[in-house]
C-alpha cells in the first residue's frame, strides 16, 4: 500500500469524466500518471487493445455510469462480486475496477522494462465480464472512518508495547519523507468526491504506509516468537481495515449516486 493503486486512479478520474467534471485528456493524463501508456484489451466491439480515451467512451456507451474499486487479498475478496474467473484474476493483480451499469470489470497487467531509474511501464487493462451483484465487504465512509481510527489506536498500543518499528518518530519521519516524494503534485482524489472521502483515503494511505514500514524494518524490537506473533496479529487486521477504507473512499461517489444523495 505504499503507492496509490492504479485501480484507484482509474476509478476516481473515470468517475469524474463520466460526471462531466473533467475533460477526457485531463482524466487520461491523471490515470496514466508516471506510466508510459495504458491500453484496454477485450472491450466489447473492439478486436484489439485500445487507448483509454476510446475505452472510457465505449464503457459509457455500454451503460457504465460509475466505476468501483476492488482491492482483494487472499481470503478477503474485498469489492468483488464474481464470477470466480474474474475474482481469480483480480486477486492475482490485487486490484480491479468494476463498472456500475455494465456487467464489465477491468484488471490491470503491468509490463516493465529498462534499468532502475529509467523503467518504462505499460499497463494493459483486461476487460472481462462480471456478475452484477453488491460488492463484497465494502463499508460506508462513516463505518470506514470509525473502523480505521479504532484499528490504528489498538495497533499503535500493541506495537509500542512491543517496541516495534513503525510506532515511533523514526518511522513517522520515513513515512513523511515517502509521502513528500510520492504525493508531490498529486491530487488525492478527482473532482466530485466529498471531503470526507478525501479525509478517509488520506488516513487509510497513511496507515498503509506505517504498516509497510513496519514490515520492511523486519521484526523491530519484537525478538521472541510470541512477540513476533503478537506483532503480526496486530498488523493484519489494521491492513485489512485500511484496504476497506481505501475502497470505501474510491467508491463513495458511486454509492452516493445509488442512494440518491447527489
């Protein structure tokens, strides 16, 4: 979770485009980010891969009125609705985008080439049929915010008690340095999202960064088997909660439209 998921960028800026809040060029530029190019393969009516501008327009013509994010992990099909073939592919990629109003989903496949510091990245989004059903285990924004605050508080207490990395000022400095690099010039969400969604996503990303730093720094001060087990058990539910909160934030615009809020 150190980086913003590509599915999040596609859903957020795709939703802004579908709502008429940004131009196709601006949406595609934001979705591609630092990658070289994104294409969509398997789109109905197309014999081969097409660019994002054409793909988003075609999805609209096929009935797509919104885009949702799925961030599944083993044992946790977060945001998915089936069928099994699509779920398996999304699980391999650890992310997917699912269309509201059209029984289609998009799963990214990333191709990288070149030396460190000069990596050329191309992304192919595979368009596949999905089951039109409620997504699995996605909370509301309010639920996600409450769960995330509680989980972070509990995990911080456990990690601090075990003297584990990611619970002190060194880890905080590492997180702040990473965010300064990663978020320079980047909007957290696209136009049209409520302020609460931005707040929830920022907190979820920060929690994800803390978890990543904890894992990257080994076992920290937890030296016994029981302490290492306690550390892992403290991190797992927080990571799960952070992913749920990310999905709730990215999907909030679509959920509000379905409830008739806007």
